[in-house]
C-alpha cells in the first residue's frame, strides 16, 4: 500500500493533471470578481497554471507563487509565459506558514490544493493574515466524489482489483471537496465577511487523444493515484489498466479520442 502522496516532479505532473489544471485555472479567473493592477498571491502554485491565468486575465501589479516543491517551482520559473513577466515571483513555502508579511496582498487564490493541506483551516487563516482589508480570498478543488470522471473511474476499478485501495480513494480522503464543507471553511475563517462567501461550480471536458494518452500519465508517480500504482504489483497494474480501458470505452469517440467530464468547486469571499 502506498505511503504519502508524491508531489515533486513537475514534468510527470504536467502530463498527468497539469494540462487539465491549466484549463480549470482559465475558467476560474473568469468567475471571480477581481481587479486589475493589484497584488496577488497564488498559494500552492505548482507549475504555474493559475499564476499564468491570473496574469493573462487580470494584469496584476505583482503576483507571488508559493509552493513547497522546488521541482514544481522550477517548471513554473521556466515557463515562457511567466518568465517574460517581471511581476511574477516564486518562492518555496507551505500554505500553513506563508512567507509573507501581514496585509501584504490584495487577492489570495489557491488552485486544487486545499484538500492536500494537513490543516485547511490553518491555511485559510494564513490567507486572511497576509491579505489586506477588503481582499479577495478564493480557491477551487476538484469534485472527487462525483464530478471528476477520470479519477472516479480509476478508484472504482482499482478497488475492484484491490479492495485495500479504497482507503486511498480521493473521494473518501477529501470530504472538503464538496460545496458545504468549502462554504463552512470560508465562513469560519477569521476576518472573512460571511455575507460575501459564495460557492459555484466549474464544468469542463477532458479530451484524451486515445487510451494511451489517458493511461500512461498514471505511471508518472505524481499524486495519489500514480503513487498508489507505483506501490502495487505488475499484475495489479495490468488489471487496473485493462479495467480502465473497458470502463472508459463509453467515452470513446469515432476518431479514437476519449471524452470525460470534470467538475471543480469554487469558493470565494472577501476580507472585512
């Protein structure tokens, strides 16, 4: 059985879910009520998908990306769309201990991260600490329970092959990834105006060129499902692969590509 989730190597992550992170980030920046030319913080910025989307949509005065993985940050710093922007800076740090002074940013955003933070309430308290009065505080997470067909299919198949895999299922591990827990997390955070808190969904399609394009990124070892696959036997991996092929056949299109649906939950609020 796998141990802790691995988030270290940016390139396998990009092939696994990083490409979908870029799509959901572009949708997220369009559904938040932000302003141009303000100071931003991207918590858990990873390889820079959300940082890039903020720059393109909101032209920030400055934006700092914080992530605990230097491997991910090295990918972010090397991205041509980010390297060209002097206002973007990337530093190592974690969500519960942000390396910024009090009241130093006007918008705090976090994409696909909060469910992996050991103490999400402590992290959001840090968001509010570094935010200036009236600042935007917003985040989004995948809907692992129902809305992320790729991972829902994976864990259903994996559990059929290996019942012990059920304890690693992200839907089971991350109850935060639902509307009401997110709403409560924001409403209970220090300094957030409860009346400003909103939860909404982002819907998107994930199109894979073929089954290999869907399956091979699971072998990269980054994230819960790939970490689990590395821990299991060759026979189990083969059985899960074959089960995934069968379970995703319904989404196969005439050209051989596969279309799956994905949903993320967005939570937004304002500091008082």
